[in-house]
């Protein structure tokens, strides 16, 4: 668009100028009377100032130009907002990615959403061109650790430990690992008792460990006998009791186990396998809760990469995790875990699994 101003004595003169200069398509935009500057202006008659314009470009071209300018501004705005943080849709996308990841770990959906609550702020502040998943990961580790820490026991473990739980989860093996550690590393006097007289070979299994470690093993056939055997271990610092592994569906066996344990002042360690399906674990935990477990032990951490069950059970029951076991070797494959270590383990921080996930995306 071409815009020009003309001074003339009257309108006819102005139109003549405009036609000559801009051609017949020019339009008049404004007119006003003006005086010349200085003292001369006061003597001479006022002049007419006419502003005329000529739309020199075809309409379509002007629009394209405008669109280009708008795009340029949009680009600039994005660049500026990029320096401030990431866009809302990017935040949502990243949150969804984290959510998917936590669900993949088999952390339950409601717990996952609780863990991600309010994380949008942290994500928004991260630099979009150098996304920093470590900061978010660390925040998640802290949140998981908080849930685990809330269950952490205030009181130290008692001297009588009974290992309960479903069949084949690793009760006897875990007991043997702990017996070895307490006696060899902590120099404690350890006594072993088994009430697992149901399964063929069960007593022999523990007897073998007892012999290797040089620890006494007593067998109790009744609640009365169990009390006596514990009494007989008066001189021991730690007494470890192995129990019958029975399907949690078998109420009768659970009632029998309760009858044995009720007569004692023992801490019940509920042994659960990380390889058990989440739903099965829910019903196992529900049934074993009647035996008032004081601590949890999760076994077979080495057999799965998806450890969400650990946090699911702790969050649901408020029972703390005392140990995890990660292999069949006695006594090596056991670890006493604190909230943070466990949180990192669950999230896979620093594990090969994480590296693989890292490589696959920016989150
Ligand atoms: N991979 C792996 N295997 C384990 C772990 N703990 C125990 N096991 C194996 O699991 C199997 C069962 O272990 P047990 O200690 O006999 O299990 P249990 O709970 O005493 O079984 P029942 O007495 O029959 O109820 C054995 O083959 C163990 O070697 C572990 O942390 N990781
Ligand atoms: Mg056993």
C-alpha cells in the first residue's frame, strides 16, 4: 500500500495532483486545512492537506504477506516460551509417558496417579531442549521412599522370628540366609525350629543348613511343643522358626498355623515372591493378615524386572519391608533394605533396565 500527502489550495487542485501521481485508482483517506509554518502562514490563506492511498499489491498477495508475518511472530513466541519451559501439551505427553512406565512396573493405577500428582510443575520447569528425566526420576524415588518410610518400623525386631507365607516362595531358603548372616557376620547365637512337618523332606532341608552352619534345629509337632522349644533356646540371641508353606486358600491350614503362632511372642515375617501376580498377591496378603505380620520379605527380585508389587503391598497394608532376596545362593543373596534403596530398586534407577528405557525416548 502506498500512502502520500498532498498540499493544494483547493480540492480540485489536490485531486489533479493525486491523479497525476497515483493514477485513477487512488482513494482519499483524509483531508484537513493547514496553515504554512512560520509568520507567512498567518498571512497566506490556509491550504488543503489531502492524504491519498493506492493499494499497489493485489489483495491475495497482501494476505499472504500478513500470514507470513503471523507465522514469524508465532515462531518467535514459541522460541521465547521455549526458554521459559515446555508447553502444556508436552507436559501432558511426558506425564503420560511416566504413567505408562509406572504401570508397566505393575504399580497399581491409583497409586501411580498418586505418585504423579503435582509433577506437572516440575516437568514444566524443565528445559524442553534438554529434558532432564533425572530430576523427575529423583522426585519419584523420593515419593516412593516416602510411602515406604511411612511404614518403616519404629521398634527393633524381636528375637523370635517366624517365617510365614505361601508355598515355594523361599521361606526356608531365606531363613537359612539369615541364620548364616546372624551367626557368621553378627556373631549371634542362633537357634532353628521348624514346624514344617507336613512336607516330605522339609525337616531335612533345614537340617542340612543347620549342620553346615553348626546351628541346632528343633522340630515342634504341636503348639505346646513349639513353646517348649522356644523356652529351651533361652540362651539364644535369635530364634528362627520355619513354617508350613500352604496355599492361602486352605483356611484350615492357616488356622492351624495361627494356633501354633498364637502361643508365642514372635515377629511374623510374611514372605512373598515378586513373581506372584498382583491379584493373587492381594488375596494372599488379605488372608495372611489374620496372622498379624510385622514385616514383609520379598523374594526372587532377581526373577523379574517389574517390582511394583512391593510398593502396592506396602501402600495397602502399611507393613514395612525388612529384606529382599535376589537369588538362590545361601547366604549371599539377601539384602536388608531401607526406603530409598528399595524405591530405587523398584524404579530401576541405575539398573540396566533404566538405560534401555532412556535410550528409547526423552522423558
Ligand atoms: N531365583 C530365586 N530363587 C529363590 C529365591 N529364594 C528362594 N528361591 C528358590 O525357591 C525355591 C523354593 O524355596 P524354599 O525356600 O524351599 O521355599 P519355601 O517357601 O520354604 O517352600 P515351602 O516350604 O514348600 O513352602 C528353591 O528352589 C529356592 O532356591 C530367590 O531370591 N531367587
Ligand atoms: Mg520351606
